[in-house]
């Protein structure tokens, strides 16, 4: 009587993340662990926020301080950051103001040098600084065009470069977040917004270019682009005043507002709470029932 041979047993591969599934393990993006606990790995680390004096930048700075980070707020209106800092003294983190004109390269370089000398390695950069000017393309003010590109694009590039240099020198697997806009993915009819959408399309391209450069070098630095629709901030009003006009024709800016600065800050915290191997590359935020 011949015995039938049993087929060899296949070796079971060990799960990549242990016995728990990806969603069950602590720190996974579908884990029930609260965002505040997931972000605790950044506690005591240095985060830089550009345009931190008001609106989205102030909301992000507040959330980061509440999570225990040392936050350096860069802005021209230093006194507004100092006022916010005083209101956050009871929280675990700290908000430090540094006066910077984001369009001046040396201002940005010196700010990062001061951070390196006094606080240590940069782990997070939030590129939030941005402006809006109301003019046209067909008969517009070239200086206004220039101001938008220098703030929204050039300033972002310089801050990103300095953060990457700092992270690479200190062997930090950091996180860079660009506060983009849904107008960086789709042009809408927003009267007199001229080059604003073009500047945001540039940020979309720059985020992808940075991702590719970091991949090419094998860097573990993460890049996230967050693109909200209309957010209730003072940017539009400041833009109107700087453009020396009292209204926007055809549509009021209120028609485009559906989100608050805190909504964008929540999105930033979510992106930062992901485990080191997960990268949220693009995150779009829209209000329910918005008109576009």
C-alpha cells in the first residue's frame, strides 16, 4: 500500500504590522486612538508657522501649542502673535513670535538661523502665509501681481528650502504642510482675483515637485497640501484695503465663505497625526452645500 504524500505546508508570512490589522493597530489611520494621542509624538518638538498672526495661521498655532509643541510664528505683525501667545500660557506648549517679511529671503534665513541657535531642530513647517489682491489681468496693477507671487510662491519656496536644510542636517523625519486652496486645482469666476489662482496652482505643482525630490533622495520628510474652499478670515478684507477698493463686483466675498480657520487647523492636525509611513499628500476641504 502506497502512502500519499501530503503537499508541503506553506510558510505563513508574518503580518507586516504584527497580529493586529492595519486599521486596528495603534497609530494606524483607521485606529480608534484619538488624534490628540496620535500627535503626542510631536510633543516638545519645534514647529514653524508662517503667516501666524491671524486667521488660519493663528488657529493652527493655537492647536499646535495645545498639543504641547514649541511653535514659532512668523509674521510681520509680531504684536498679534504675542497677544495670542499670552492667551495660551496655560497650555503645555509655547508660542514664540518672530517678525518676518516672508517676501524677504534674508528675513526667512535669519529666522531659521535663530530657531536653530535657540530652540533646536525644526520638525514641522506650516506654509500658511498668503495674500489676495484685487485687480485684473487685462488692465491690472503689475505691482499687485508681484506681491501675490512673492508672498504665495516665493516666500513658500524659501521657507520650504530652509526647513528641509534644517531637517536634513539634524536627521529629522519632519512634515511640511502647504496651506493651498481649491482654486489651486480649479479656476472659478471670482471677479478681480487675477493671479491668485495661478499662485495656488503653483503651490500644487511645488508640492508634487517636492514630493518627487524627497522620494528621489530617499528622504522620510512628508509633504501635505491642504486645499480649503472659502474660509472666513480677514484676508479678503485686507486685500480690498491694499487694493484701494471698497467692493468686489458681481459677487460679494461672503458667497464664497463656508469654512472657519479652525476647520483648516483640524485638517492640519489630522495630517500630522498619521504614522511615519503614511503620507496624506492632498486634502481638499469644502463646506456642505457650497455653491461651487
